[in-house]
């Protein structure tokens, strides 16, 4: 979680934002290969294999998050017992999961950014009007397309990747990025999201993680220690 990652992420946001903002039909063109009217539209949305893969994604994200939750619960129940996971790692994982995929993606953007999903727009047989990524004035009333919730959850695995041993960190980052991109592609194949929904799910989730990581680990005025987190939990219980 250094400045290089931030620069790359902001560059991706600027390039993708400008291209897909100035030429919004690119989103339609990127969704079109997954649309086959002879097979019922975005037929992968009804493919049993797709649903099994989607369930597997949910379980995998849950399994990654569970150790931090369990470690915190055990500490609250038995405050004298040392944390099984470093305190800052628990805070990073749980705070970013709550703020990124939870609050920012699902409570703020998806509920108030009225962009219809590909499967619902007129270009793909729906009855709603296509909107570029930057325009929230769509026909969708709730649980809308911008941004992808499941891709946001998948990209959240960058948070646990940030706290693995240094020798494994680059590999963990790469795996998290591939996981997020793969889940985003899966959702595009089902007509659930546009390409820009996936890109900005990754951008926003990374920014939440980068800021939280800076607060806990990097910034001199705010950073804390694992011992301080453990002591605070011990005192409060």
C-alpha cells in the first residue's frame, strides 16, 4: 500500500473515466459480446454454472473475512487471551469491508446512482435508458449498476493481501486483482454490470483500503501499534 499503487489506481481511474465518459458507447460495445438474443439475451445469467461460480465467490470472500471476525469475537469473550491475528490487520480488514463494499458501494452508490444494468437497457432488450457511468439520473430505482457490489467485495481481498508477510505480498496483490477482475468479468457476462462498473468498483475499494492502511500503518500522526489495539480491546472488555 504505497504511493505507486495509488498513482496507478488514479491513472486507471482518469483514463477509464475519460474514455468511457467521452465515449460512453464503449460500455455497450464491451457488453455486447455477452449478449445473444438467440439464446435469450444475457444467457449466462441463467446458466447453472454461472450461479455455482457466483456462490463460490461469495463463500470465498466470506472465508477470507471470517478469521478476522473470529479473532475479534474470541478476544471480546476472553479479553486476557492474545489476539490470534495482529490487531491492526483485524481493523484493516473489518473496517475496509464495512466501508468499501458495505457502505460506499451498496448503501451509497448502488442505492442512489440510478444507472440501469446492461440487462435492463433498451439496447439489450430491456425498457430502461442507457446512462454513462458519470450520470446518476437513470431509470433504476434501487440496487443499480454503478458500481459492481460483487466486484467490490472481490477487490476487497486487497486488504488481507496488504498484511500478509512481505515475501508473499506481491503475489497476494496479484491474486486479489485477478480475483476482482475475474468476478467483474463474470458479472459482465451475466448482463449485471458494465465494464466501467467493474473498473470503478476496484478504484473506490482500493482507495478505501489505501486510506485506512495509511491511517493504521503509514501516517506518523495517526498510525498505531498492534499492541495498542490489543490493549484497548483488553481494557474495554
